[in-house]
C-alpha cells in the first residue's frame, strides 16, 4: 500500500483514494495530487480574467464594492496601484484613493 499525503486542510493522516481524488473522512475535503503539488509550489493569485497578479501591479475594479462599516462604495473602473498580495480570503492588500487602505478579493479586479 502506498503512503498517502495528509489532508491539506486539517492535516488528518486518514486520507484515502476515491478514483483520481484524495478524500479526507474527517473534514470532507477532496483534492487531487496535482492540485496539492501546485499548492505546495506556491500560491498563484489570478484576476477575474485568469491573468497572474504580482506585487506592485495596477488593477481595475470590475464591480461596485460596498465598503464594510461605511456608506462609501468603490466604483467600477477604479484603478488601484501598487497592490500587495497576501494570504487569506482577501488576496490583495492595497490603498484606494479617496477611501484608504483595504483588502480586495482577486475575483473582483482585472489587471490594468
């Protein structure tokens, strides 16, 4: 029997193969070996069009975004310069003119 890798989400050692996917019975996470290899190689952040983003890029907002805890809105077409990529749910750390520092999800921007 081959040695299977632990679950990338909960680090459980009780993973099993289900066809081409690996499954964790404790948390229910499913992944393929190629996905795991890609994740270990480094996280690649992509915009809404699939272009790879890097630190220092300029992006454009593609959807009106409400600012949590405020009545202001980041409008469609707002350019954000000099982004920083971070780990977490919101991939981009930036400063939006007229609003201030905030975090954005990469799915709501496109590379300018």
